[in-house]
């Protein structure tokens, strides 16, 4: 009868407050009363200890559960380790170590006990002993291996030995690439996905179709006015190869080639092909710092006629701020662009030099595992080869651009990966605009303005692996350009469905 009454008390304590009425004592108080009234009932005593832990009272919870363990030995397997964990939470590091010493003596083959003993030793400043305990936990329990190796790597980094930390972090990643410990280990290897990951040779293909609301603006080949809307469907195809002849820990080289083409249903004059060659050389003088030099050359054709060629050099500096703060990059651009087109006026020549500087920072959002955010800012300037035309106007495409943006990387359900970004740029042009002089209000402007554009770019991509390296992607990208010279203002939307294949 007494035991039945006690269980009723426990049941009542666990009922929602709204069911019991606001005048009833709290759950914790009722369990405390029940434990005092029935001191010989181990279930009530355990429930009271768990309630103290849930109420964020680790010291009291540890004391309560330790008394249960002493009075009812063997009643609850693993209770000793739970007591030690609560003692660590309460800051009782010496008491926790004493408890864990006894548990190690009783269970020398328990990986979790060695892991927690390592944590206690680490808190007490006995780092070398802690390192040994983490190694022992990794050997004894495969499930704990990623976390234990991460802790080993953190110990070596704390001791100023990054060279010894990196192999441990890589081993943590290899032991379970999908684990949280692997993700955290990857963050401690600065810029690793960008400069080291990947096989010596990989091949890629893409095929799909897309709807373009304003084809005349042109397929990333920088077509200029006119800006009137001309929509069409296009078939898309691309192929590429990446070679990594050098893949060392402190230095490496990546080179590659890519071909892209788009064939429109109705506007065949805007069919395009683009050939792109690229290379990256990186050096890693320390575990936190990576230097990378990128080079790029591209050649674009429009309707099978040569249209544009581009050469770009970009030095990059990556710096890792650690697990929580992410990786920053500083970079500079030096670009030469040449258009093969006949201009009615020499001031409309768009060929020239572009140079700029930028910074971006990528960091994890820890409340959502696998979610990353990137913020960026960039300034650039274009100086064209245009000369003063017969009407007395200088280059119409000399401008500066200041931009800022945000990107998100979000794993969703059923293996779907979402990537989204938005960028806002301000473009003031250097000279009075000859187009404004010729076209404003349909009759021309005798005092033409300097062009001022506000440009918003946004995009969303949803992708999902299918099988054997094949990925299905649905993407949308948008550009909204507002301009004080009407001809340059436009909206453009591109929606595409693509199948992408990449060899491992």
C-alpha cells in the first residue's frame, strides 16, 4: 500500500501543471516531499535526482544520485558515470576525478569512463594525462572515436602543436564524416574544402533547361543594352575537368577547364559558348593561415562569333578564428576584359581593366548543425579603353561598385541542400552619359546625367543527390537594376532545372 501511494505521488508530480491546478506545489517540491516521506523507495529517489538535474541544479542532483548509488548498489547501471558528469557540470572537478578513478578501477574497459576522466583531468590542467585518456576512449569504443580524437586534437592545439593536431582532426573526420565531431574538426582546418579536398582527377557534367525572362542581357557574358524584355527557353550543357597534381598539407596546386553552352528555342542569335581555364596555387604556412593565388582565363562566343575574353588574377588570404568564429578571407582582383564588338561611338567601348578588393567571412550557426552563413563586402573599379567620342563624351562604362551580401548554406529534410544569397551593389559612373544625352524622354537631354545604378542580385538553389554522383538541382536567380538612365534599368529572372554529375 505504501509503495502504491508513493507511485501515485510520483505520477501526480509528473502531471502538467495545468491539470493539477495552480495551487498545487511544483514538481520538484512534490518529489522532494515524496523522497523524504519514502526514503527507502529507490525509484522516487532516482526521479528526484533526475528532476534536480533538469532544474539545472547539478550539485544537488549529483549528491542525491550518489546517495542512491550508495544505498542501492547495482540498482541503476551507469549511475556512477552520471554522478561524475553532474559533478563536472557543477564545477566539482576534483570530486568528479575521484569518482572516475574509482570507476576506471572497476571498469578499465569502459570508453565513456575514460572519456569523462579525460575531461576532468583537462579541467584540472593535467593535459598530458587527459590526452592519454582521450586516446584510450577512442581505442575502446568506436562510437566515441570521432569525439575523442577531436578532443585529442584540441589538446595538441592548446599546447601550441598544430602539426600534431591536424592528423588527429583528419582521423576524426575519416572515422565518421557525418558526425558533429567531424564537422567541428573540419572547421579547425582553415579553408580545407577550398584548397585540399578532392581526388587527383575529377570530371563533371551538367545538363538541363532554363527559362530566361530577359535573354538580351545575356548568359553571364556581360551583354549591355538594349534592356527590353525578351524571354525564351534554353537547353543547357556543360562539361569540365579538375586536376590536382600537388595535394600536400602545406602546399598544393589545382588546375581545370570548363565548357558551357546554352541553345535558345527562338532567340538563336543569343546562343552562347564559353571556355574557361583556371588554376589555384596555395601555401599553408601555419594551421590558421592559408595563402592562395587564383588565375582564370575565359573566352566567350555569341552565335558562334567571338564575343569576349577575360583574364583575372586573384590573391587570397584565409585566416581561421577557430571552431566557433569561422574563417575570413581577404582578396584582391586584377582583371582585363576585351569585347569583340563594333561600337557606334568610341565612348561606348566596354573593354578595359577592373580591379577591386573584398572580404568575406564564413561561420557556423551552432543551433542548426551543418548550417553556415557567409557575409561579404567588396569594392571595385572599372577603367575602360573608351576615348572621347565625336559628341564630346568620355567612357560610358567607367564606374565604381560597392557591394555587400549574405549567403546561407542550409541542409534540409530528405537530403535536400538549400543555398541562398543576396547582394546589393551601388554603381556610380564617372562621366556624363551619352545614352542619356541621346534618349532621355525620347528627345535627348541637353544636360545629360552621370549614370547611377542600384543593383540587387538574389538566388536560391535546392539540390539533392540521387545516386552515383548524380545531383538534381532546381535554381532561381534574379537581378533588379534601377538606374537614373532609363535604358539601363531592367529586371531579369532565370529559373532552371539541372542534372549535375561529378566523379569522386
